C-alpha cells in the first residue's frame, strides 16, 4: 500500500507563508492589514522567483486614492485569515519599507 503525501507547497520560501496557497487563498484587491488589525491597503500583485516558483514578495497598493505601491518581502507576511492578508509588523514599520513602481497590468 503506497502512502499518500501532501503536495509540495512551492510558492513560499521555507518557513515563510508555507501554508498559503496563492491560487486558493490570496486574491488581487484583498485587504492587507498590519499586526494590530488595522487596514493598510490592498494586494496589487504577488511575485514569484522564476526559477523555483516560490513567492518572493507582494505589492501593496495604499495611500490616498491608492496611488502608492510598496513591495513587501515574504518574511514580513503573517498569513491569511478571514479574507485578509496579515502583515507581521506595524503600520510604522510598513511605512519604512521602500516604495516601488506599479506592477504591469496583464491584458
């Protein structure tokens, strides 16, 4: 009798967000909250390493009218719960992350 094994979760680096399946739990425009549960912005894109397929980070859209973008590394993510992506740090720490350009739109 062959033993069944769980499929390998290949979207996240070892030890970070390993339980998140981007295809089923993360969705574009889902709310992003900081460690105290306050809303920061919305998920604009997630980024995968082209060689390994593992998630390396995500882009959060935030600011007045959603005009700013910040790239968050996977090590700063706490998980997904109740339809929200939770960060492992405060709003103050989030604001110290470097900004980035808006991700390219897919057609």
